[in-house]
């Protein structure tokens, strides 16, 4: 059973290090962390020093079946991977998800940088929650659909059946960036698309689980968790961000 949480679900204004320190061990089933972009772009050593104690807290807060997703980019991904290996141990590393998008500039002096890196660790490999997600098209041509709705291909040895919901998702995710006119936009500059968090939450939690985001920004993780029947807990140091997150949750019926 999950330990009782010291604070009620919802979004709070707080420095996440102090906020997490007040929570009991093992209280979170899933944590998504999207640390601030300006820090990531600035002094790398300062960013890593800021991140380490927070990753240690997140490790402590995860239930035995829990997972952590850390969203970084090409500037820091390799350093953060080494740090996470130290905190979680390398054998609990599950995936490096490449979030591929198309928006932004296309410089002429190197290949256009069109992905972020999301590092995924299990608290305990093998005990972790993982729901296989499916989608997209099979590469195989000449697929036919049987009377039971299952796609199949005829082979010399008889029909070869495929899953009707498409292939299992790989670790490269094509999810569009939020467009400037998206109805999802809250006005928060670093807001991530709900479709991205939907994959994270569906894959690594179940209904009734507690999903946490201690860099919650505009509350994308919290809103998606709530919509998918999970509990949600988050904080952000910015009162403006938490105001937006709370309005999003209120629109879903959470106070
Ligand atoms: C990249 S944004 C998160 C965006 C979020 N995923 C969304 O979809 O809106 C990083 C957030 O970390 C917050 N932050 C920075 N330092 C923090 C700290 N010490 N404690 C809590 N939040 C912090 C920033 O205010 C910012 O909102």
C-alpha cells in the first residue's frame, strides 16, 4: 500500500527540494521531471549541482514499482545520464526516449537539432509498472484485414497476424510541438504537449496511482494525470506557473 501523503493532491508554490523533503518515502508511483531550460542552457556545472539533490529525493519518493522520467536535451543529456546511473544504478535504466519534433530554426552550420532526450529509470527493474503502448502503421506492405478485424499478411506458412492497434511504440516519439495557435496553449513558455505526457503516464502508471511533477510549470503532467484517472501532486517555484496549473486542474474538477 502507498504511504499516506503529507500534503493533499494538487499544485503548490514551493522550492521542490524543500517540498520533496517533506514527503514520505515511496509515495509516488510515477515522477516526470522537466527542469528549467534557462538553467540547462547556462552553466552546466551549476545545473548538475542543482539537479543532483533533487534526483536523490525523487529516487527516495518512488514506490518500488515506480519510474522516473527526466526531460533534458542535447546539452546536458549525457551528464545527467551519468548522474542518474549513480543515483539509480545503471541496471535500472529503462530507456532514452527521443522526442522528435519539427518546429524551430534550421541552422546552416550543423544538422538541425530537432529532439529532446527523456531518460527513464525504474526504481527496481522488473518490479516497475509498464503498459505497452501501440500506435502508428506497420512497415509491412500488402496487409489484409481478416473478418475478425485482425490485420494479416499471407505467407507460405499461412496467415501471419499483426496486432490491430498497431506496432508497439519504439523509443523515438514523433509528437508535434504545441503550435502557437493550439487550443492547449496556456501562455506558459515552456509548456509541453499533453500528447507527450499522455504516453508517459499511460505507459508507466495505472488508474488510481499518484503521478508527481515537482517542476510542474503550467501543470501539463498534473492535468493529464487527472484526466486519465490518476492522482496528481506537483509544485513549482513560480506562483504564476502554479496559478496556471491550478486553473487547468480546476477546469477538470480538482480544487
Ligand atoms: C521546463 S519548465 C516545466 C514546464 C512544464 N513541464 C509544463 O508543461 O508547463 C521548468 C519549471 O521548473 C520551475 N522551477 C525552477 N526551479 C525550481 C525549483 N527550485 N523548485 C520548483 N520549481 C522550479 C520553473 O519555474 C519552471 O516552471
